[in-house]
C-alpha cells in the first residue's frame, strides 16, 4: 500500500496554496450549479417555490454564521447581513476542504483516488451527513429527502475542481524538476567535454615532448 508519493518530493506549501485556490473556485462554481438546479426544479415544479416561500429556514451556512456571531460577538447577525454571512461561511468551508485536499494530495496518491471524486464524496458524507446535523445546523440525514441528498452530492462532485488545480500544480512541479535534471545532465556533459579536452591536450603535450627528446638524441 502506497502511503507517500514515490514519484516526487512533497511540497506542502504549494499543495495548500493550490488547494485553497481550487476550493474557492469550486465554491463559486457550486453556487452557479445550485442556482441552475433550483431554476430547473422551479420550471419543472413551479408550485414548490411558492409553497415554501412563507417560512423558509435559514441554510446551514447562515446558521453557522449565527452560531459564530453569538459565541464571539455575543449578538445575532442582522437579517439584512445574513446572506453575506452565509457566503463567508460557504467560501471558508470551500477553502478549508481545498487546503485539506491539497495537503493530502502531496502526502499520498490515495487522496486523488478517482480524480478527486472520492474526496468530494467524503466531504459530502462528513460535512452534510455527520458534522452539520450533529451541530444541530441541519436535519439528520435519515429525515432528509433523497432528492436533497442527491442535490448536495451533485453539488460537491460536479463542481469539484480542487483536483484539477492541484494536478496542474503537480505538472508545473514536475516540469521544474525535469528542467533541473536536464540542467544537471548538461553540466555533466560539459564537465566530461572539458576533461576530454584537457586529456587530449595533455597527451598532445606529452607526445610533443617525446618528439623533441628524440630529435635532440639524433
């Protein structure tokens, strides 16, 4: 079982940076995907939005922001600032999960299993079905409709670009290592050529000395 990367030395700093960037981008694309999903669902079943418009429950991101605000600031978030607070939590979660992926990808190739789909599924299982319900920020998974589970899982998988950005970083890293290797080869070749020239010159001087000695004897 492979636990460390045998193909290259891990660079955790660059892995974290690439992971955070990928997580932020994935968070943005997740919002776009969810907006398209909601729009499509509204067109298919136009009555659902009107039924739930009377008393909509705050999403888990807003509830998380409310909990943090209550614990740190000692006061709730104003209604008009709830969307912004939810956005902040959403992107913070994306950056955190991306950083974890970037670090893990540098540590072991198992983290990139399925081109990152396994990681995205793990995030969905851990966050949406375990941590968030355990904190009382969402209903237990057994009380959540299957369509909602599918919606959440698709959001994680379809827009999960963390592996792509991290793989791009790995390509750059590999290219840099290959460039360094070629530079070392060129240095070795130049050194060998220099030694060959010195050896040839020495032999020529030695031969010239023997010739001069022979001429003097005659």
